[in-house]
């Protein structure tokens, strides 16, 4: 590409990091430096910002950057001791909006995707047409560890590989966890880039090497700058936007043969192929992944590991729609599936999709099922999903823009396996961080105290999923209440590390399933000890508030309600140590004890330490098995999930679980629940038993899906339990599920007329400013058309005060940012629901839980300024006069949310550690 004369010339890139020296010898065009920290320096005292800038634009022959002629704008948002505040990012982002940068690199990240002011501002940045690239995180090899903002649909998320095209051990893995509870996660990272021992610039010159996804991110950012310069300048910013550039990268990437889709996304970037995509590019829509081939292993893990069959829970694919035609758009009508073979006619697909594709993207959830009359079929099922995306006309155009997307689908179908081979995983009752302080299950882990990996079979329980499949069990995921499945189809229900409450109807329905249908319920719990929770309270500098766990490792009081019909209860001991059972050594890392068992049941006991309050050795129940009814049902209870959880796992106990399943499903005499563990006719109750009680000082409804929603079955459950009409107008139903030959699901949604486009903005949509028009792009014009259709003031409709006041001060080449940033403000009411399905793609139709306690509030709870979608710098200049009088109030208020990269909690970062 260099030989063709392209070198990033004319492209403006912003690096949000630790700053850079004024005359750094490696950087040819340092156009502007700004400082948004409390440190009185524009320079880099740490070295991270200099390295990142060098990877993007160094001209030094020993450590060259990708785009040596790029125009570099640095935004110092971290001090030299790696401290930052969300407010500094908000201020810097506002200034970026008026400074004309076209690409932003963020070698930062963290698990808090409900940091609403930050997330909203990122949405505003990208809605202005600015292309954002961000590191996916350094929390690998653990799954479910994607960092924000790289996990957002509007951001290019970058993972890391080594020189041999293997995934870097530290690179975070997917899937996204925004959507979990009633849905499934999206594919991330988007692409991979080199991240180990990459050469870059030192603080004052010279070269050095660094590793991390914060290195991979500027590799891609530099590549994006270079690719942007290959597009003719006359049309460059009418063609390039966050969607089109992601399309170029994803479609040009080389898939790596040994990695799955949640490890690599589309694969390693290929600049030549991406350049070819951009050559003569015309704005269009596309989808990620570009095809759904569930026979493609290992790439389509976990789906390729298990064939589909009639009567199963749906396979959920949460795809991402990219719309490069405009910042906003929508689907013209419901997606349509057309079968291409005999097997395809046996496939039923239910859909959910974003009401508005904004900014530049949206979700399409596919719920794949085999129709009942496919129960005897063995073979491949193929077909195509087709839908049309519509966006407002671009400047100079009179007709809406349209693009039809075709998504090939191919799956493997087999007859349903026998009941004794089918296991159901309860996903519905898991709660993760965010929205609140969900503590780590293994209390020995001090550097990662939050439970944020999703607790899903495809994230931190991926090792267990693979083990069960190797044992020839068929494992299905239930993301609906326990009232939404047919117990006669399953041998066992696994409830592992559940934090949520249970509906009373679930308790009674499950009791009937066990007694009358012979269902086996296996509960794997966690510790719960109120005094220990209180001792874990800490003051968080990020939120300037005290944090205390919302529950224990599991919600034992709720589990005890579920277990009460069987006479079983868990206690408040916190067990740590090892014991032997059935010839196996099992390690407990802070688990609950079995405190009560009914008559004529089985209880394995062990001499083991309890860490509740103080360490005390004693004999405790560790595994209980209770036969229930005459149909062969059982309830088995074990108090620790750490040995099944791939995150911070001390030693796996998969075989231990397999023995439990063998015993309760097959009645196999394998050392579990044998004569040596018999409980007599009097039952068992631990001496001095204290059954854990719920905390009264916690408003658990702030975190609980169950307490905030009425009981209902979601599309993620079985069709026969779903309501006749969809729960959202942007969804199809199961209406024709049992009919033969039907290929198009019914829908309550009416297609938009072909002659006009009506865009309804999500309530959290932020402003798209006129600044995008200065780059000659269609962004502002599209936003104006959308704004006219949507009307003003939508943000207030959810009780949220979202603002976006543009900083209008045109700074000099060196800008100290504190006063200039006074106009930046984004706020949210505490407890407001964030990240609805219209933004991140909640497959399953739900929105994420409320943000963590003590989120931002503006002064007096209202935002003094809120610019409309088409307001420009003239209005901003008028507002700035009033805003300057509030500098002290704003700066004090916003800087209450500290970002300390060295802290393990709520980090917006890894940045300097990424």
C-alpha cells in the first residue's frame, strides 16, 4: 500500500491515552495535544501513549507506524500514575467532536458496560461518523471477558494474536454478556491483530516492544488510517463511517483455522483485501457473521458440537447488522427464511431485530428450531434469511437508500436423543456484574473480585459444556423461567451458581416435575454468609460510594425456597478444603454446606474448614441426594461451583458431576449416594443450623430480573409456552411452528412503504452534530432526516437526562483541557434501565438491568443543556457562555467517578495495562 503512494495523508486520528512529547522525533504531524487530567503536563511520563501513537504513525525506520503521514491529535486522559476519571473522557470526547478527528483509538477498556455516561458518549462519537477502535481486553484466556467499549456494535473491537497466528493467551474471549438472562451474546472481537512483542516508540525516541491488546488496537487503528487514505479524498468521508470501515476489515480478514468465532471474530486483518473491499465501495448493509453454518467446526463452536433436533430449546444466534448507508435506518419488513432443500423445510426460525439501526448498526436475533415433523430426519438443513435495510436519502438524493442482505443458514439435524441423554442448563437465574457488586465465587481471588464473566455454558462454563458433550450428553440452555420447559423431555436440570430469585410458580411447577415426571434437579450452589458479605464492603473511588455485595456467591435464601418442597436446605458455612468421595478427591473453594436433608435421603459428610467469620474445622454435609416420588426423580445438592467454572478454577470436578448425573439418571452404583451416606428416618439437620436469610439492607430488585418482570416465557423458551403474539413489534412469533412447509414466520409488524422512511429513534439516542458535515459526510444530513421523523426530546421519555453540549472553544495546538471542557455533560438517573434492545441487541427481547448503585446525576437531577440532532456550533457557542459559569460545579461533580487503572474493580481500563 505504501508503494502505491498511500501513507495516511489527510487523515486525522485521535489517540486517547497518556499524552506525547511536543516534538517527538518519530511523529511527523503532531497537529494538536490536549490535556484533560489534573496533571499539569501534555507530555507522556509513562510511555504508553507514545508507544500507541508510534504504532499508528511513526516515521522511524526501526519501528515504523502504519500511517506515517497521518495527522495526530493526542488527548491525555490518563495521568502518569495511570489514574483517570470518566469525566475526563467525556470532556475529551466532546472536544474530539469539534476538533475534526475522523478516527479514534482507545487502548483502554473495562467490564462496566453500564457506565451509562461513558457508553452514551461513545454512541454519540460514532453517530457523528467517527470511527472508533478499541482493545477487547487482557482478561484471557478466560471466556466472557470482553471489555467495553470494544464490545459495542458501533465500535471496532480488536483481539490479539502472536507471530504464529495463535490467539494471545491474554486476549479476552467472547461472547458479549450484555444480552444474557433471556438471550445470547453477540460475536466479538470483530478482528484480530498482532499483539505480542510489537515494536513501537519510546517516550523520547528509540524503539521498544510491548504486548497486549492495547498494542493490537493501534495496529488496527493505524491500518484504518492507512486504508482511509486509499479512498479518494473527494468522496472519502461520504463513503467511510464506522459501519463501512468495519465491513472492510471484517470482509477482508483471514480466518484463523484453529480458533472459534468468539475467540477471533472474523480473523486476522488483511490490509490488501480490505483495500480491495473499499475500492469502488458503495454504501450498503451487511451482517456479522456473514453466514451461519453450524456444521463448521471449530469456527462455529459451541453450536457445531451438537446437532439440532425436534423438541429442543432454540439455538440462538445474535447477529449484528451493519448499515453503512446512514447513521440511522430500519428493516423494511420482517426477515424471511426460505428453505433451499428438504431439510430446510423442517427448520423454523423466529426473529427479533432492532427497531432502529443506530448508530450504524443493530441486532438480528435468530431462534432456530426443528419443526415437530422433523423428528425422524437426519441430514443437512439449508436456506437463506433475507431482509432489506432502509435509510434516509443522502445529501443530493431524493429516494431512501435500500440494501438487501442475504444470510445463508446451514445446520445439521438428527432425531431427538433419548431422555436420559438430555440435560437442561438454567441460565435465567444468573446475575453478573454489572449492574451491581456480584462477588467472585472463589474468595481467594483478590485481583478480580467481581463476578462478571456471564456464568453461561458458552463463557466461563465452556469447559463443562465440552466435557458433557464428550460424555455424549445433549445440553440445552434455558433462558426463560422454569415454567417454560417440558420436563418429560429431560433427564436433569442443572441449576449452577444462581443469584436471582425464583417465581413462586417456578417452585411449584418444578416440584411437580420432580415428583410426577421423574425430573432430576442438580443444584450446584455457592457460599452465602451475611457477616462475610458485610466485611467485603469497600469504598470505591470510581463511584465515590460504598460498595457491598448484593448477594453471596449464590443466592442461597432463594435456592432454599426452591429446595423447601423436598426438605433440603443449604447452610451458611463457607467451606474451603478438599475431601474424598467415591474414590475422587474434590476441592471446595468457599462453598455452602448442606444443612438439612429429608428422611431416607443420602448425605455425604466431610471434615473441612468453614471460613465463615473465623476458620473452624468441623464435619459438614457436602453432597446431598434426595429421591422424590415414585417416578425416579431426585434432587442433588452440592455447595460449590468453582470446580466447574473455568474462571479461576483450582481443579476441575467435571467427573464428580458426571458421577452425580449417573447416579440420579441411571441409578448407577458408583459411590455416590450409597449405603455409607444413608440418612435415617429422622432426616438430618446440622447442629446449630442457621439457614441463611436475605439481607434487608439491600434493594435486590435493583439487580434481579425476576423481581422486576412479570412471569412470562420468552422466545428463548419452547414454542408451546410462548404467548400467541410477540412481546415486541420487532419480532416474529412461533405461530406456524407446527405447520409443514411454512417458511416465513408470521409477524405483527407492517413493512414501511417503499417511498418513504420513518425512523423512530431509541429513547437514549444522543445528538449527531453538524461537525460531521465539515468532513463532507452524509452523517449529518441523515441524522437531520431521522430527527425530523423522530421528533425532539426522546431522551427524557425514559426519565433519563442525557445531554450533549458541544465544546465550542477552538483550542490552540497545545490545549489544557479543564476550562475548555466545561460544557461536557452526560447524565443518567440512578436506577434507570440502560442498554435496551435497540442499541446492543438483547437477543431475547429484554433490556439489561439497571446500572450499578450511585450512577451519575447532574446538578439538581436535570441537564441544563441538550442540543437537538441538527444543532451546530453556533448554538453551542451561545450555550458555552452560560456553561462557563458552572465550571467549578461541573468539574467537581464529574470527577467524582475516578478511573484508577491499578484497581481491579470497575476499571475503565487495562489501558495502560492492556
